[in-house]
C-alpha cells in the first residue's frame, strides 16, 4: 500500500481512482464493509483504490481532552488499512485551514483536483465541509458536473445494531473484549515502541515496558490481562495498566505499562503489540507507593490465575 502524506504530495499518476474518505478510527467491520466495496469497485473498473483519512481526527484538533478517546493511533490505522488490500492512503493534516473548507471546496480540491476520482464510495454517516453540509446526497448532486459516479455503503448491522466507532469505543471502555472482537473481526490490540520511563516499576519489583501510545486519550483505563508479541516475543502472558498513573504523577495523557509474567527481556526501543483479553480492575489512586506495590502483586497473582484458565491456543 502506498502512503501519500498530504495533497501537496499527489502526483499525476495518482489521478483516476476509486475513492473513499472517513475517520476510520478502529477499522471495525463497518469500515471493512466500505473498504471491501471500494476494492470490488476498483477491480470492476480496473482502477486503483484510495482511502482518504485525517490526522489528527477533527474533534481532537479543536478539543483534544474532550474528544472521544482514540481507538487506534495513526500507525495502527495505516496497518489495518494496508491489511484490506487497498492500493493507496492519502493522509490529510486536519487543521484550521482544512476545517474552513466548504463541501464544494472539498469535492473540488480532493476528489476532483487532487485525485481525479472516477468513482466514490461513501459510508452512510460521513460528513464533510465546514458546516458538515457535505454527505452522500451532496456528493451525488455534484457528480455529473465533475464527471465521477458515487455510491453509498449501507449500514452494517451486528445483532441488529449499527456497527460504529462509538459502539466499539463503548465496548472497550466497559472492558467487554468479546463484544469488541465481535465488532472488529479481530482481537483489540495496541502497538507502540517501548520508551524509557521513570524506572519506578523496578523499585516496586515489577519492571514494566512503557509503550508509547501516540494518542492523548485511550478508551481503556485500568488493569488488564494481555498477551504480548513483537521483539522476539510471541503471545507472552502479561498484565498491563492503561491510564494516567494517578498514584505517581496524575498525568493528563494516557500511558500503557506492560509487565511480562515470569519473563525478563530487555525491550527498550523495540516495538510491541499488546492484545487485551480481560479487565481485572479499574484504575485506582493509592495512598502510598507501598499500597500500590501490594496491589500490583495482587494484580500479578490474579493475572496468572486468569492466564492459566485461558491458555493461548
């Protein structure tokens, strides 16, 4: 899959494609339906396929701490998009200038002037333009004038309910990983590079890998059983804390700290994939580091019991 960073990097060979556009946070089964339809259209028309995404997500730009927690960071989104078999992804920086574009501006600068779109596939809930005036009907009305065709992807339902990032986010926030996997079509994971932290875990006899999340807020908060892959590891049992470390520093941004059960591996600078399996407890603030240490030992014991009852296949 080819990654194009910004309209200014579009070249003549990028013109003439089947296009879709959206936030695509999570790349859940609703998104996968749109992308599969995009891929089929590309095959039928013998044209390459292009997905347009935004970074940061629009609400994050204006209200970073009030925006919905991010399900996937940009790298995770791109990896999931590449797995669908589409040809290109155009990442557009969302900023005040882009926000000011009208729906006509977006059609003319992105669909027509930038990508020379021949066919457009839109999800049923996507809106574009500064007043959110652009939707499927708007794009359809402009189709004949600009020489493209457009079709709408119908809502994907699971258990009679619409599949959406909002529904997926709610499942993750509730620690319902069975429902999350049902909506995603795969287990929920986070990926990131291990960074140097405050080394506090070592003083608590629980060395942790501090995994960079590359997002301000996470839909997860608490302590979880996990399995860890990457850096030579393959589904190694672990326990993880996701949150703002209230006992230590009350940070505003989310952190992910992973402890490998009964394994000692130098992971600094390595990239890990953490698969979330079960929620053990909510995030808590303890009165002292000693109380935190005692609770961590309980978490490790509970995690070992859970992993023993649910061995990796």
